[in-house]
C-alpha cells in the first residue's frame, strides 16, 4: 500500500520558536462541512501523571502549522 501523506500519527511535532519536541500527533480536528483539517492535537506533558486530572492536550490550529515533512511537523506556537 502507498503512503497517503496525511498519516499524522507517525509525525513528531516540533515548535519552531524554541525547538521543543511536543510529541506525536494524537488526533486531528476537521470541519465536517468543508472536510478541511482545522487543528491537530498533541498530548500534553506528563501524560501518565495527568491520567486522573483534567485534559491538558495541546490543540494547534492549522494556521500555526508551518511545514509538514515525512516524519516531522513544524509549528509556531
């Protein structure tokens, strides 16, 4: 099977401002009317410790995505 190119779950997200590795894409959000992706979601820090606390996932709007490579997504947050 060929690569569809939109397999975000295997791409690591890096913030261009500080070079911090934010983790791998957990999910994507899309506008159901247009079918366009509106944001990506990356798990927040200390995922295991936050299992019993409120959700602290990082939601990155599509406009903040600067580059999508083969194994990396560069964002500006």
